């Protein structure tokens, strides 16, 4: 497949997410007059910011044909560590500790995947269980209160009328989008995810690329934990439960392939907004929380179905072939086409030829 065709197919996958977002937005704007108000749209951005940050790191990992199931537990564990350090040592050490925990978890995940050749699904699933237990052990299952005003501003302050978490989300997509699309590291990520062995043989240090991708995922999970803890003014031990699945769903809806080698962060942003808009709309319409999970599951199934079967669906659409110009070919009169019989050569030096039913000519003595 040519690079141009591959790029066009990637753009088409992202446009499917855009059309999905527009369709959901139109339906909700008709169903609820509150949906398009500025305050509600800001609430959508605020509620989407945490999942979107987790989905950025998840995009890097999934492009590598891996998966990170530990991002939700990483968010919860780093939040608790940040709150405990903040209570005793202040803001800057707390922020450093939280980011350090996120990076350390990503490093361990990357080493488990690359050095022990453990499947990322198993490695990160085990890490999720380990971190969940450590979080409950640190807190005895109780939330940790956060009273630092400056830290609370990360989740509750406004800048130019827009919540700070939305600015953090936009900055994250801008920074890591440039890193993925415009740098050598980003090209290495795509190459490794597309064909790991070919990338390794071409000189790319594929193990280092995977480790860095998992570390990015851990760092962004910790940053999402800052926002969630600041918004709630408390660090909940179970704060990240289920967020790993929502981040994966946002990536899939955004058009990133689970097979690796394809995907863009702009699509992930649209996918996160689709989930945020659906959640917001169902809350406005007072839909049962149980049915909300059903609806989101159906949306994920639809996105995966379209991604896996778009070529088959396109083949169902009848296409008319280009008409031949006048005089370009003889009309079909229903008679079989007669192929000319090859003429035997009389050159004695030429090799003998055997055609269908015609003996080779002998030279005249």
C-alpha cells in the first residue's frame, strides 16, 4: 500500500469519529436545549480532560501494538502518593513524587514487556492488581483529604474563562501530538508498531521505544490524577477504576488500529469527546446509569466494527466502471475471438517453435 493511500485511509478513520461526534451532538441538541449552552460545553471539556490525558499515552502504546491496562490504577496510586506528600512536604515535592510514581510504573511495565517478553496485556493487568492493592494498603481504604489551595487550582481554577484542566488537555495533545507526528521518536513508534522485526533490523532500538511509550503513558496517568484529585479536593483510592477501559475506547473510536502502526492523536481527542458528549447527554436526559454503560459499549462495538469491516462495506456499494471511448474496441457480436496462428519461420538458425496444433517448419535443403 502506498504511503498516500495509507494516509488517506487513516484520515477516513478519523473522519468517521468526527461524523459520529457531529451526529451525537445534533441528536442531543435537539433532545435537550441545555446541551449547546456554553456552561454545559465547558462541563463536557472538563469531564473529558482526565480520560483524554490517559488516552494520549494509550495511543502511543496501542500504535506499538501493545496495551496498558494499568493506567487507571496508576492514576489512583499516584494520586494517593501525591496527597500524602502534599500533606507533609508541600506542593513541589508532591508534584514531583506523583510524576515520579507514574514514570516508574511505566518503566516497570516497559521492562516487563521488552526484557521478559511478557505480553503487555498480562504485564499491565498484573500491575493494575498490584497498584490497586498498594493504594488500599497505604490508605486503609480511606480517602486522603487535600487542602492546599494552589494544588486545588489545578482542577478548579479558570484561565480566560476556560477551566485549567481543559488547557492542560489541549497542551498535552499539542505537545505529544508534535512528538508523535514530527519527530524521529514518533517515526520510530510507527515503524515499530507496523513491523517490529523490520524496525529492529533497520537499526531502531525498539525496546527503548516501547519503554519510553509506557513511561509516557504512566506520566500522563499521574497528570490525570492531579486533575481528578484537585477537582474533588481528595484522593480516592478507587479513583481510577474503569478509566483504563474508557481510555482504550477513546483510542479505538478515534481510529487507532489495535494491530499497531496506525493512529493519530487528533482522532484520539475526537474519540474522547465522543465519550464525554455521550455521558453528558445521557445525564441531561436522565438516563439510568446502567443503560449508560450499555450505550457506551454499543458505541465501542460500532467503532470497532467499522474499523474492521470498512473494506467489506465499501465493496457492497455498486460502482460503475469507466465507459470505453467510442471506437476503442470492436463491438461484441457474440462470436468467439479467433487468435492469429503464428507463422513458422524458415530461418535454419532459428529455434524450432511449436504452436497449437501447427508443426514447426523444416528448412528447405
